[in-house]
């Protein structure tokens, strides 16, 4: 982007009446059989390279398999896979069929999986053979079960897809047809199913164009996990809409290894959470040739100005922060060629209208602090929360015949239109780029026989942005001690996704509450800040 104002003035979004990502992006690019779509490797240096033609034929076979199991347009399919090529292949297969993929991380617990299958009414699941056990309680709800790795009935081994044709007639998807669903944590209750329509999958290309500035000559590496919407936009829909090659690494976070891979695979655009970048800037890069790298971006949590400066000094490459939500995807960004203000999320993506909702109820655009609103209709915003009309309605605000989506995030907008993040209006914890609902952790803790009551908040952490802290009331106060802290942490890891466990636990005798019995988390945050 050379000129932000000019880009906004000339931006013309025309969403096709029918759009099927699998047909209209993947199959189109597959016409060039040599065009590389994906380069994958793992921690043991196993490698695979797949062209767009390879992705097209493999996804066609998976689509045929799903159809043979009576999976149809509109059916929900849980895809719980790690960072392996089958993740992209299976999502594209669902899109071609018109089924609704639900990407999930493999760290989910059995209870997490059961909730998603039941809540979404999912009728098919694709996972690793080692993860099948997590589907035991909901197995009878499924019509199709596909596993990567050796398995027994009723699960089918992924190798079965070789029996099906490599061509497939993809279905038409109208703009508002449900196309994909992500589960995101809420501050209260269970995770919400965020359902996006086909037009979202088309529109997400614009952040890849304006923010990532991707072309068919780029190699894009985003380290987000497979269940997060950021993975969808920066590993799949964004880069492939631009014809870019995606690098996909299945391995642990090892700072030196990150730079080795950037050099080896000639990565041009790198995307990582602030937590990861704060570890990388401590590494020496003298031994690496990073000349291929031209841009680094981050999202999921705010990047502090010190990290921005340190990354530029280390790599000679700009680091551009961005803001988005599962419901809206990337909406406020810093762009190549535009001045960066330290600490700012950037400016609204061309085509996005924003406003600030003050506590007084007034709508403003500059100067004051308030809740960030996204103007509707907006083609990249969610269709609805699945099976939850009450929460869907609560997320909307109508003023003077204009409807807005309420992000729940407090921001300040300066006179130049730059937005600065100030915090959540709800109690979501953002830790290492993962969104954690406090009630999910509280629900896990209360299942332990030693716990009478608990309250969970996020507290600042230099490495992770925030960490989970639990205030716990015990049935027997005399049981408090380091041994019980360790036991409760292990219990939480076993009960819910491990990344949600409380890294800090404080035993208390009372929790602050309102007269109606609601926990006053703000008072707990103040208490934690004083310690």
C-alpha cells in the first residue's frame, strides 16, 4: 500500500454472487501444475511439497469420501489436526462439498470435543488416530469418522481416500451460506460457535493484500495453531487467495530453529504472536541469512513498542501489528508504507467503518476512549453465533438506522485515525495469543474435591502478555500449600485444554462479589496488581 487514504477511496469490494473457495481459488490455481501451494516439514526434518494441483486432487478425494458417508451441504465437520497438510486438504474438501468445517486444536480435552460436536450438531470428524479417544463420548453422533494413521472400525484410515476420484464438482455457495465455524472462548459460559458465510472467505483476501502485501512470489509462514481463525486467514484463505506458497512447520517453538527455517525455506513474510517474538528477539541471528524476509506481522495480542524496535534492529525487517477477532477477522492494521505509531493497532482496513461507543452512549470517531464498533453490513464479519440468537443480538448495536458490531474491546482513536488498544470490556484472558474464558478454568477447578469456589483473571506477564491466575477457596483451608497448587494445575490440564491452566494460584477465604452474587474481577485485578 503506497497511500492509505487513496487505497480507502479507491477500494471497491465486489463479492461474487456465488463463491466456493475450493473451486474458485484452489482449482483455478491448480491449472498450473507446477505452482507450489504448500511446503511442510516437522521437527525431524521430514518434508513434503504440494502443488495447488496436489491440494485440488487430494481435497476432491476427501470430498468424495465425505459424500459417500452421506455428508451434505450444511453438515458440520470437526477437523482436529495438528500442523500437517491434511489440515488444509480436509478444510478445502469440506468447502467444495458445502459442508461446514470446524477447525480445532489437538490440545482440546475430551470434554471440549464433546461440547463442540454436540453444540454444533457435527456429523463427521477428522483427526489423528491418537486423538480418537477424545471422541468416545460423542462417537454415536457421527456418520463419518476419518483418522490419519492406522485405526480400526468404525473409524476409516485416511488412506481410503485413494479409492475415490481426483475430480469433484464443487457446489455453489451463495454469499450468506454458512461456510466455516470457529469456537472462541467467552467470559461466561461455554465457547461460542462463530459461523462465517462464504462471502467472508472471499473478503479475507484483502488483509492478505493490504497488510501482508502477498503475491504469487511470496512464501508465507504463520505459526498460529490450527484451531484459531488467524490460521485460517494467514495460513489458508489469505495467502492462497493471493497465489502465495505457504510454509507449514509442525514442531515446537525453538527460537534458533525459527531463524534456521526462515533461511532454509526462503520465507518472505513471517507472522507470529507477540509472545513468540519476545523470545525470538533474544536470539543472535549473525549466523543466518535472512535476506529473503521482507515483512513480519503479529496479531492476537498487542506488541509492545520495545519488541517492535528490537525486531527491526535484529532483522532489519519491519514488524507490523494488527488487530482482529474471530467474529471479524483482521480489521485494524498497520500497513507497509504507512507510518507506524508505537503501541498502535493501526488504522481500519479499507472498506471497514469504525466508531467509538462512549460510556455515555454517544458514538465518536476520534479522541475519546470507548468500545470499538465495526460498521455493518460487512462482508468479513460473522454470520451469527451458532445456535445462540441471544448472544448474536447482544453483539449488535443499532443507532440512527446504522447497525454496528460491538467488539468488546476498549480503544482510543487519535486525530490521524490510529487506534490504540486499552483492554477488554469483558474478562477474556489473552495468553500467548490464545483466548481463555475464565469460566472454563473455574469449571475445571470446581471439579477438584478440594475446591469450594474459585475466580479466575488474567494478570500481566512479560513473556505471554497475560497468564491465568486463580483465586481459590478450599473446603479445608489447612490443605493450602505448594503441593496442592501443583495438584490443581495438573488437574486443570487434564480437565480442559492444557494451555488454560492457572500458572498462579492464590488461596483465599472470600471472593469479592456484587449484591447479585457476581464476582468482581476488577477488584481481584487490583489486588493482584498490588502484590
